[in-house]
């Protein structure tokens, strides 16, 4: 809440509060008494600490430290205090149990959390009839506008509608709530009480009409094959929709319209395992025989968090590095199969597309990308290099971009791709991913996530109907030993200046070796298979390196990168 206020600007926040104060009253809003300007906000504005734009607000960054504003001292003090672990355990409990535990908690942290939830339930229920047509509108606004996992009515309903309503009303009667306004009659009596909440298979509660109202059926909504559903709503689910052609624990191959095939990855975080690669290969074979194209779309986030390292570990422990080399080789062949398929392969990207997920996307014929997507080659974070064709893609794209320009030197076109891979840069939006070269100008960026599949299917059909032909396999030039030497010179300066560790230097050197084509003359013509061999060699040399193994184990155990 406070960090968001800093980003928005505390002067803007104060204007919003002033608008409430000027346009509402106790007669029009029973919560009006809570719309005063907080003393801490007044003080920060008085000091000119207006948030991020002023480099100080509720929070202030000094070096690498994050400080928070303390009203009593009117100064910044260290932040980062953590809540009592007991509340962390409470928050992991099911909704009904969680809310009861918070309400009955004696500590201020639990009481604060319950009060925030109770007051939001109370406020939303009292004002629903004035501010929205249905309860769906409120919950969707809180999900979409504030990034909440659930809206207030959803959480209330999940925790037990009448039981939570009784707790809220008891607090109102006891004077603990922000307002003395009682909950509306529809909360306790009639259709909502009988249904156990405001969201049902028939629709969401409309207090003005006194009925459950279904979603609008406007033509624009036909673009949403599987719209985001609220708790209690009924609607189509992608997991069982359409006609399933093949399915196992790793992947589902299916179709909605019998014209375009869809491949949906089912593994945790949609990680790319050998079984997923087998499924993608089979999907391409089938699409070439009977369909107009193949769309890779897994329904929900993420697109793919990368290769499944854990799936490779048993084979590595049993057989050794040769098992890893085989697995990487199979992933590389899968990517090339997608790239050179005789029908268009379209990746519908939403959320994370990291490592192998990024490689899956860039080896597709076209990408349809939701604006809120995070794409990048991040293997350096676990002490590895991209191994499924990511570095080969960077080298090939540099050659293609150089060919389209008047310059003869490959290095300027290679630098950005090398830097992105060596620093594990991730595009923080579809637009930024385009700047990094993972999304092309010919790709489609979609603002509405629920339209992603519709657009991807139509993109595949458009490519097919436009006479799609797979790209021709051809040789392309690489920067060679001269380009590699230039990159290594910069890396030596970074290492000796203390900006990167010796192991970081070693990994970046291996990346430089692949993207420049190794120890060859500048301008030497190579193919993708040659560079992918260099990739596999670099990947396998690192997987047995003790410092890389430290990074992998650290990531698997803590989820955080280890710097060694």
C-alpha cells in the first residue's frame, strides 16, 4: 500500500483524498469520518517528500538500504522488519480458518489484518448498490486494478458467507468497525444467503434488481474463449474444453475448431521436460499432417519458467554428464523442429517466459504476447548458460540484423544480445522484451490476457492462409575470434574492477565463445547445429562445476540466486 502510494505520488494521493472530502459527506457516505488526511501524509508533503519522484516518501533508498519514514522522529529509520511467524502460518490456512484465527488473534498484527479485511467487506457491501451493477464488477476491479488474487466478495464467500457476515455485524455492533452502518438486508436474507454468496453459476448479485445477473454477451466477449472466472462462477475451463487428441501428465494436445492444433504444457510452472519436448514434437508432426498450424498456449501463467532441472537430476546422478548432454540435445532438436515446421507455430506468451520458455518462444514462427509478460534468458542465475538454442538465436539474429544494415561489423548487432544473456536481463513487459530482441516487430502484443488464445489461433490461420513457408536453413556469418577478444576485454575490466566474480567471468566467457562462433575467422559462415554444439559443450562443462552446483542447489532450496 505505502510503496504503491510512493509510486503514484503522495501529492496525487492527497488530491484523491481531498476529492473524497469535498464531494462526500456523512449524509451521503457513512464511512466519511475515515476520509481525513493522515498526519503522516501531511508531514511528508510538508517536507516535500512526495514519493518516488522526489526520491523519498514513505520509503527512501540510501545506497542499497531501504529506509521507512518514522512520524515520531520525522526521520527515516531502517525498514525490513518482519511480521511474527505465527501470522505467516495463519495466512497459509484455508480462508474460513484464516479469518477466524485473525479475528481471534490477540496481537496487534492479527487484529490489524482482520480489521483491514473486515472493513473492506463492510465497505463493499454497503456501497455495492451505488458503485456497481453487480458484485462481479467490484471483484474484477480489485483483481485488475490492484493486482489482488481475489476480490473482497470472493474471499468473503470462500470463507463462509453467513458466518463471516455475522462476525462483521458483531464488530459493527461493538463499535469496532469504521462505520455504524449495518450490513444490507440482502447479506442475511434471500437469494444471496441461500446461495452462500454473491457469485453463482447463474451469475453475480445485482442488488438493484435483486437477482443474480449473468455476464454480458456482447460480440467483443466472443474473443475471450476462457474468461477469468470468479470464485463460484460457472464457465468454460480450458483443461477440459475442445477435442483432446493426445494427453499425458506433461502435455495436452487438443483443438477448439479442428483447424488449429493447441499444445498446453501441464508440468509445474510449465517447465520444459523431456516429456514436454516429446509432446511438442508429436504436436508438430500432427499439425503438419492435418491442421493449419500449432499454437503453444498453456491456459494460465506462466508461459514457461524454463527447463526442468529437477527432472534431469536423477539421470545426471545415475549416468553422469552424458545424460545432460542428451537431454539438452533433444531440447535443441525440439526448438529446431518448431522453427522449421511446415505449418506456422505460434507461441501465446503470458507471464514468465524464462530460459527454455524464452527459447521456445523465439524458435516459434510468431509470438503473440500479452503486455504483462517477462521474457529473458536467465540461466546465468544458476551458474549455467542458455542451452536449448538461446545463444544460437542471438548469433543468428545479429547476422540477420547486420545483413539488413549498411554496416559490415557484426559486433554492434551482437552486443545487446550478449549483454542480455550474460546479465540475465528480463524484459519487464512485452514492449521491453521487444527492445531486448525476444519479441519482434512482426509479433503481436495483446493488452487483454483473455484474448490471447483467440488472437494466437487467428494469427496461425492468417499465416497459413498467406501461404506460409518455413524459413530456409542457411549459413550465416559470426563475429569470430576478433569479436570474442573484444568482449573478453570488457569482461576482464569488469572482473578486475570487482563488478563480477571469477565464476561470473567464466560463464560470460563461455557465452561469448558461443555467440561469436568460437575460435574461427571473423565472417565465417556457420549453421545452427554448429553453434548448438558449442552451447551443449558450454552447458555440460558448467553442470559439473562445483560453483555452478552451489548455485543450482541454492536456487532449488531457497528460490534465490547464489552469488559465488
